[in-house]
């Protein structure tokens, strides 16, 4: 049986376009049922908020083990230790942060289980760790209303060496033979305001021509390590000295908050349908008529410091701003009072400089 289990966060726009033979349930539907998932079932869980419930209903131990090893950032690093033997990491609890030292000059602190960049900070030997711990507590508490304990760790953190380099992301799935199929490759440039960490992801032909082979090989190694079958993943990487080093793997889904919908709006096929139907995209043919196109996902954050109760987003102003330099392919309005973002824009351009300029946005400008 094919299942999609939806959670509380935004699940994407095109679930209704999927073909028959896929049973779509909310987490509440699942909780009220006696459904359990066996080895023959295919699962897709677009929202992190439903994942823990799905894990509890899994009888397929390989899938269960794969989810747990990838979702827990410490276990994930342990799983990948043989592929990255020189990468340093350790775990701690938040109350111990003030006393910790780290052998590298710069390191990253992140919740052991996390989502949406919550509680992720950079530090070095000169960082006041007591102040940083207080900042992390505030950040995690502020976002706990959006993400439950099963998604966001409030006490357990991972410390790992900082990886310099450009950031990329991949949506992919393993078919029933364990073969990795790449569904999209994204560049994830840094915004000028770090609080808007996931502001932009974009795809173009260069990413596929340069890196499709590298990512396929990397996922072949990961799949063999974890024995993954019928298993979608959204993964994020840094490219350092010609080698992709993983930042995180998000199991049983593609990019969250509608990122995967960029595939349909760009290439015309439904990424989720491709997983259920074991479709292998012909990337050479897909890009043949799109050589000059760049397709981007823009996540419109609630402005930094904005009170979502007292302030409202100006969607028309935001769309007008985007439309001055790019074509808005689609736009989704979100309730900013229950989400950390107020909208999602999908844009098309032929000028990469347009994207670089958008990285300078301050979303406070679109609230009143």
C-alpha cells in the first residue's frame, strides 16, 4: 500500500494531483486507526510533525532503523564515520555548554534532533558559551510552539566541526532495489541576514551537469550502509575541496515547506509521484529546452523581531518586489501566526544576479 501521512506544518500544494492508489492521511487519522506499516508499504511523510507517530507504527525494522539513524544527528554522524573518518563531533546537554571546549577553531552547535535551522549556532574559542547557551534556550523555546519534542530537541545538542564551503541540497529516493534516484539538486546560498537561513534554494542545468554523478555515488554508499529501500530523503551538504560533506539527512520526505513543489513547477513532473511509481527522470531531456533557466524557491520569513500577533504581512508588496526582476511562477500564502514564515514564492529567471540581490532581503520590509 502507498501512504502519505501529513502533519501540522505545510505539506505542499500538489498532493491532490497525485494519481490513485495513494492513501493520504493526517497524523490524527493515523492515530485513530489501527494501521501499521509493513515491508511492502511505501511511505511519504511531508511534515516532520507526523514522523514520530509513523515510526511507532513501523514493523519494517530496516526502514525504522534508517529513519532513526538519519533523524538523530549524532547517530547519523556515527553511521557515516567510516565515510568521513576525520570529521570530529560530540554530543552534550545544554547545561554543559558553558564548560565545553572543542579541538577545532570553529564549530557548529545544533539540536540533536532539529528542524528549520532552529537552535543552530557557530562558535569558536572566543565565544562566550554562557551567553550562547542562553540564546539557544530562547531560540528553542520560541520555536517549540511550532515543533514538538519529537522534532526539536530542547536539551540534547550536537557539536561538530564547522564545514566551510558552498551549500547544496538534494531530494532523492531509493527504489525497491536500493538504487538511488535523484529527484532534484539545489544550490542553497546564504542570505545576508542569517535568521532567514532557508530563504532560497535554486536549480539550474549546471548543478546537474556538474554534480549528478557525485551525488548518485554518495547515495549509493549511504544506501549500502543502511540497507535502504523505498526510502525518500532530503539531504543538505557542504562542498569542501571537491568533496560533499553532509550536514543533515531528513528521512521519508523531500524538502519541507513546499520546496519539493519546485520540481513540478520547473520540470512538469510530480516528485512524490515519481517516488511511488519508481520513475527515473531523464535529466538530459528535461534540461534540453531549459538551458538558460534558473528556478528558485523563496521562503518568506516572518520578519526578524516581528510580533506575529500585532503585525501582518503585505503579500501584494512582496509579490510586487519579486516581480520587478523575476517571473513569479506560483505563490502560496501561509498563516504567519502558526508558521515561522508567511509565504512561499516560486520564481524563474535567466539572471543569477537577480537571485544574489534577493539574498539581501529583510522581510521586516513586508510587514505592517
